[in-house]
């Protein structure tokens, strides 16, 4: 019997009557990815840019996530066609490409996800998990339907060019990165600065005008709520490593420094 692939992130966004909530998996751990996949969140961002996550790790995380009703999205480290080809071939159906600041960069990302003549993706479906080793009927002809592309706007140039980027054919969604955006604006570490928030809102407006879904990264719940109220279609609201760091610090405050302070008060 022919195999069927999962719906894409593009399809999940189109089918949802509410914004989609997701989290980052930066640990590179398939075990952690499986825990997150079973949490009830809508999507997972498997990160290859700011982590030690390898291609083997991406494969393992995609395999464990496949057992759960969650949409895994892989962020590659750069807009590099070789990396994109390899991540697609291990079975990633949904990509985020970071640091897209121009329409040409967006078009290059699209081309890397498409087979010729529409793009430059190398053909290796018989060898790759992407087509389940040619067990997916008509994969080559329908490959574009099995892949979604989200581009990440993270610079002032990207904000200025947001309308054109969002309108590029083959760009399925735009994801705003306030951390790098704040740095690009000379406001390093100030993701909630009013000027940064205004820039994010400007991208939201450009994407809405283009009819392209738009999302944002926001670990602060109040900031995430504000962006959702402003019309975000999807939000990344946490990360595995950040959750572990804050939870372990809370344990320290409760059972180490807290009890030491209690003893000192005797």
C-alpha cells in the first residue's frame, strides 16, 4: 500500500481556527523531543542554528515526533542549498530558513526546496526518507505539496523588505525573530523595546497585506499574548533548554538558597 506523508505546517496553519502554539527543541535530544511532541502543543521547532543539533539528531527527532499529533519544523543553520537538501532528504517536511532580508534571499530558499525546473534541489528520492525510499506515490511530481517553507525576518533590512519577501511565491509563512532584530536595531537584548515591537508589528502588517501567515518568537507569556492579540498566526512560546534552566533554578531557590536562608535565621 502506498505511504502517505503528514500534512505540512502550511496545511496546519490553513486548517486551524486559532493561532498555533509551539516550542523550540534545542537540546538535540530525541527523548526530549518526544516528551515535547506529546505535550499537546501544535508544533515543534527543531533548531540547527543555535544548538549542537546534528543531521542524525534531526532524523531521530523527526522519527519520534511522527508518533504524535504535532507538526515538527526544522530550522536550518543558514540559507544553504546543500544543508536544505540534506535536511529535506532525511524527511523534514517543514523548514525555517533564518536571516532572510531580501526577496532574492527568499527566492533562493524557495529554489533550494524545489526540484528542477522550478528549483535546484538535488534528486535522491530513491535513497531518502523524504519519499520513504520511493514508497510515496508520485513524490517527485508532488514534492512541493509535501514541503512548507517559512522564512525568518530578523534584520532591519528584512523589516523594510517584508512586503516583498512575504509575496515571494513558495514562501508559506514568515517568522519574526525579535532577538536578532533587536541587535540589528542597536538594541541588543531588548526584544520588548517599543521600537522592536513596532518593527514586529510592521512585519505583521506586511504579511497580512500579502495574505501570508506570520509568527513570532516570544518566551515571555505577556509578550506572547500581546503578539497573539496583534494577529500572530503562530508563536513559539518556550524552549526545552530554557524551561530546564528556569525550573532547575527554581529548585535551587527553594531547596538550596531558600533553606540556607532559613537556617541562617535560626
